[in-house]
C-alpha cells in the first residue's frame, strides 16, 4: 500500500513538472522521423533558450566578457523578435535584425559581424541540444568587414601621457600610474587586469599570473619601471580584499572603473585613451623593439597568429630598414665568407 502511494506521488510530481515546462508526450513515430522531438522540452521561447545558452557558457567556463557580450546582443535579438519561438525564426528574420542593429545603432560592418557570430553560436547550441532542427544562420551571408590597421599611441602621445603620470602621494594617482604602465608594458586586456589578485603578483621575479580568455593562464613580465610603480601602489593600498586593484574606499575596481578612469585622464591630457589602445601600443612597440610574432602572440594571449599579424602590418618601412641592417642576407653571408 505504501509502495502504491509512493508511486502515485512520484507520478503526480512528474506530471506537474511536465505541465510547468509545457511538455507534450512525444509521438513515438514522429520521434523516429525527427530526432529533435526526442528532447523533453519542445515549447520554449527564444527568451528561455537564450537563458539556457548563457547558462551553458557559464558552466563551460567562458570568460565574463565573452558571456556579457553574447548576452547583450541576444537580448536585443529577443526584443526585436517579440516573443517568437525558435522554429519561427527564418534566415530573412536574421538578415532584417542585422540590418536593424546596423542602422539603429550606426554600427560598422565589423560590429555587425560580431552580432552574427553570436547568433551562429546560439543556433549551433540550439541544434546540438535538440531545440532546433535547422540552423537558419547557415543561409545568411555577410560581406567581409574591411581590415583596419591596429593603431597604438604615437611616440608624441606616449610622451604626453608619461609626463602627466607624476610621482606624488595621492592614492588615485599612484594607482592609476601603476595600472597604465602595466597595460602598456604587459599588453593585458582590461578584463585580465581587473581580475588580478594579490597572489598573482610575483614581486621577486616581476611576473604576473594572468587569467586570459577561455580560462587560459599565462605569465606576463613587467619591466623595472613598471615593477617600481606597482610596488609604490602596494605601499598605499589599504584593503582586505584579495583583488589587486581597489578604489580609495577599499572596494574592488572593476573593468568599467578602469575604462572610466582612462577616459577622464584622456580628456585631461588631450589624448584619446582606452585600455585596448594601450594593448595595441604594447604589441606594436614589442614587435618594433625586436620581439618576433610568435613571442608577441604568447605575450598577448592570442590563440592564433591571425590577430598578431595585424600588428605586423602596422610596422612601416623605417622598421623594415632598421631590421634589414641587422638581417641583410647578403651582408651576413659576406661576413661569414670573409
């Protein structure tokens, strides 16, 4: 009798769960024809599926910056669709959305491409999970975005910036100097900088342990001037938090806080500043000062050489001339023969 009651309670519980998720009993014959109907959840809206997609990315350990970017783009997509189900989305609807965000937000083609990359990732996930039988993004083609040269600060702008980073005792100035020197000397992404903890600093070697994209760890060396700036910051830092960067109240300094600081500094000195510009500056000057592309790739945390090569394209004839003086095939061959 007790066993019958337990079975009845379990059946009622499963029935309630099915009602909550709008589950219909799958037709066996239909399931054999279409594998998607084997999935338990068959009536979720795009909005619900986006939540599942973001949750999957979090469980896979994707970087917060990647997750936030996908989430913001997909939210605009959901708002544009107005509660359509995933089976109702056509390639034409995707084309119309991409045209809408381009015109509404005055986006460049490269940014529209990033929206499209997000949609493709979402649909791949939906198909793999069985929530969609077809991927409409495969039928959408976008023109290639023009390849722009990666530009960093000019030597004149660097001189103006450094002249403003005066040595004084104000906490904010000491901290900001350390941040800017690390960004320019190590080529960190702003998210990597903001996620640094005190335990990530090896002061004896002048090395930072950096957590990059897709939870890939790498080491970054600091020059002596940067090490001194960081040491100076640590002498005025007063916070029990494990995070390296804090504000004057002792609270954690976020990526957004770093960006705001740099915008204010840029307006004050008349030089447009943002964290990624300093990353570009690092890469260009790292190559210009003798590093090869493979070493630069490792320093930047790039998964491939494709992005690193963009910095090589920025180098001009003066850089080629300087290198050729040392690497001339004929001159070096003659020296060996003489």
